[in-house]
């Protein structure tokens, strides 16, 4: 006779969890064998130490640098360092003159060059644009159909700059997954293939740009303000104003005369000719690419189009300070030890072990053998978190700081909370007279809503803290959110399936006194008998209940307010019935 139904519910989910752990292990092992990854997580500056460089700014012409210029230079260096994949770097000013850069480990020659170089801003005409994603290899243009120059380029907007090699580079560029290279400066006399990074309101865009026509150093200043309408009335739209020097005014007039012809020929506002655009490029990345709607003769163009006050200010600051002719000399460079040192790390790990031990002791004391499920769940959650941190260190250069270690320690208690909620729901179901198999399923339905709500709050707090905070606090928020995700995976893919299997064993199913589901200890003697059986009224001798006063007290303590009030009413009714019976006698 064929067997129907699932004999061992939960087993398939446990198998999938094993596959997930094996896959993560295989990925990490592959990276380690290739020499690109390590089994140990990368450590941040406060735990590993690194290199500290003091940079002295150099301004062309020997002029002094002011505070605004220095702060903008720090912002540019921070953007470059983050873009190069160096995590947990510390960048600050010193004495209002120098910039101090502290990097974990030993920086490469490319990173040093990137930090020392001055900001490179320029204006280039757009030759071609497209979506940020790379064109799939099978869909790319065949070699015999690639655009080929037919003559020498007449100006920077001439499409004869697009050679087959440039077009292949354009199709292969993927602006959605990686930023454009910043370690090498582009040649201002040659075309450039680059990206405009995605924002909250627009996706990434890639471009083929012509040679530089106006340098960023020709900008005198920039500002932002609310845009004025045709009648002089102030609108709610923000605009960015630029003022060029004499040389910049002359060049910009020539460029806008040419670009405006493309704009008019394409049909004005309804046109889509990319050659009417003029890209503003900072460190080889496009920060804006407005169209030339008119010929600008006075060197005072205005950029409009969907700005908020925040984005208008950001672009204005980039234009004002991004083209500063500032470079840096490395005044001094030294290796620094871990700022917190090994002793602090050992103390942090000791605190984590003590917390873990207390959770284990409490689980075993409160839940007996059921506590081993908690311990096993914590081990699986720890393995997932460890593998994730190690893989992120390899792929995203994530480095674990002491604040991140603190986030993991805090997460131990939060992870144990999920299991406690689930176990208590099961025990409540048992007190109501359900069998263990039914109690596990019904308890899970009630517990998972609580667990999901709790982890949603944890994730929301971690996200807010990560985006609002700065420095090492972000490391704390990151590990807090990462462990919350690992906790959800473990509860759904390990804890619940494990209890589904254990509920069908004799040890747990019959409520052994060391299982943590002993009916007498739960105060469920009148109803729960183990293995899904209910006691009959004849199975409730008074002597058993009197011997189990602790269980009765436990049952009374677990009663809800409504249940307690109902019991009190029943006692009152029973008392009044006895009084009436005596009076009748």
C-alpha cells in the first residue's frame, strides 16, 4: 500500500539550509584557494592598525587654502577612498591646514596616487549616451558594423571621435555594478567613456564624451537659488548658477553656439539629440549633463531640471570647490598600531563569551533538553554571520571593527529572544490541552508574527543608524542588521523544522521530565498527557495535584487576566452553591 503525506515534515527545509551553508563555504574556499579571500574576516583600523598619512595641500600660484576649500578637499578624498574600496578609513583635518588620512593595512600605490592628486573637473560635449547596463556579449555590434571615422574630427562634438575601440568600450561598460576608474587621469585631448552614477530619481547613464573644451578652473564661483519665471516671479524649482572667468566665458559661448544648433535641429524640448548636452565631469565621472537651450554670451549659465534644495546645493559645491587646483604632498607617513589593541579585543570577546554562556545556562535551566535547540540555533546563526562577514571582506572590502563586534554581541540576546518566544508559545498551546505536534504548528503560527515584527524593528533601527551615523557607529549598525537577517534565516530554516522533527520523537512527544515539555511542570496535568492524548476526568486524582503544587502555581501564574477573572467567578459560583446547599439542609 502506498504511503501518503510527509513522513518527516521540516526535513526538506533543513536540507536546504545545509545546501546554503555548503554553498557559502564553497564560495569562501574558492576565494581562499585563488588567493583573493581569507577564512578570517578583515579587521578595521582599530583592531589591525594600518597607515597614517599627513597630507600638506599645494595650491597653484602659492595662494593660501581657506577652511571651505580644505573641507571640500577632505570630502573629495573621502569619496575617492570609498570608491577605491578601502573600508573604515578615517579622514580629518589637522590645525586647519593639513589633512590626516588613516587607512587599515598598507595602501597600494594606486590608492596613494588617488589621494594625492588634485580634483579634476572639466566640461566635455556629449557624443553618445545610453543605459547604464552593459550590452550582453551576444547582442553587441559585430566588428564589421562598428562605427568608423570617415575624417579627422572638426571639433569636440564631431562623432568621428568614436572609433571601433571606443564603441566596444562603451558597450562593455556597466555603470550599474562598478564606478568608473579613478586611479588614472583621462587625457583631456581624447574622448572619454564614463558613467553618471544612479541617484534616487534617475538610473545610471553611460556616455561617450568628446575632448575637454572648458576647464573647471575657469569657474569663478557658483551658487543655487529658486528659479525665476518669465515674469520675474519666484517658482518652487531650484537652479544652479555658474560664473566663468574671461577665458571661460569666451570658450563657453563658442561651445553653446554649436550645441544649441543640435538642440534646435532635434526639435527643441521634444528633441533627444545627445550632442546638445554638455557634461560636467569630476574625477572622470559625470555629475550633470544639461542641454544647451540657448547661446550663453555672458559666461553666466544656469542649470535647471528637477533639483531639490539639497541636490542643488551639492552640485553648486562641487562646481565651486571641485575644480580647486589643489594637490597634496605626503608630509609624513607611518605605520600605526591598532588604536584599541589586542587587549580591548580580548576583553570584548570575553564579554561576548560570558553573554553566550549565560544564555546557554538560562536555556538549559528553563527549557531542559529543549535548550539544546537554542544552543544549536545560535551555532548555526554564528556560522552564517561569520561566513557573510568573511565573504563581504573579500568582495566588498568590509572590515570588522570593535563596534561591529559589539553589534554581534548585542545580537546574541536578540537572537535568543526569538527562540524563547517560540518555545513559550508551544508551552502555552500544551497548557491548553493540545498534543505536542499540534502545539508546535499552532505555536509557530502565533510566534512567527511576533518574531517578524521584532526583527523588522531591529532592521529598521539598524538601517536608520547606518545612514544617519558616521564612523565606527556604522559598523555597529551593519552587524546588527546582518545578524537580524541571519536570525530570521535560522528561526525559519532550522529552529522550526527541528522542533517539527523532535515533536515526533518519544522523548519529547511523551513529555519526559527532562525534555522541557513535562506536563506536570507546565501545570497542564488535567489536560495534557503527552503524545497528543487528553486526560479524562477519572485521570485527575486530587492527590496528584496536591503533590504538584509547584506546577499548579506555575499554571496559575501563566493565566491571562481574562482566565483569572473567569476562575474567580467560577469559585464564587461554587462557593454560593455550597452555601445554598447547606441552607437547604
